[in-house]
């Protein structure tokens, strides 16, 4: 299985994109940093981003390669294919006032 990583974003090869996933219009942003506001985004190549109702993201690269860019990380070249996008999550048991904790995403 091919897997790639850029900061708190993991890109895993997928056999296919689920039929229920819908194409995302606009900029191809895989994730946006909570602190810096910088984005993990496709800047070169032909690709489409898809989202399930659950929020899960998928990427389809149609060109030979697509370049994933972020201001604070090295570029990642993703070969043609389908990918599942995962974002690192952290659990902070003291963050929520209700005592149940909170999940937050990485600090990029």
C-alpha cells in the first residue's frame, strides 16, 4: 500500500472512492492548519477532491503526478490514483467543560 505524509495529513492509496462521495468544488484543500491557517493543497496536476457526508475526504489524481504543497513542509508528489485523506487527531481529556474531553486536529 502506498502511503504519503505531509505534517499532520496522511494520504493513503485507496482501491476506489466510495460511490456516495461527492465532488468538492473550488480549491483542492486537503486540510487547513488551526494555528497558522496554512493549507495542505494540490497546486499542480489534475485532481479532484471528494467528500462523504461523514466528512471523510478522498482525492483522485488524474495526471501522472499531483503536487501537494504546504508552506511549512516539503512538497509531496502523488502519483496517479485514488487516495483516502486522513488528518492526525489528538484527544485532550481536559479540554471540554463537560468532562468528556475533546478531539482536536494537529497544529499545522
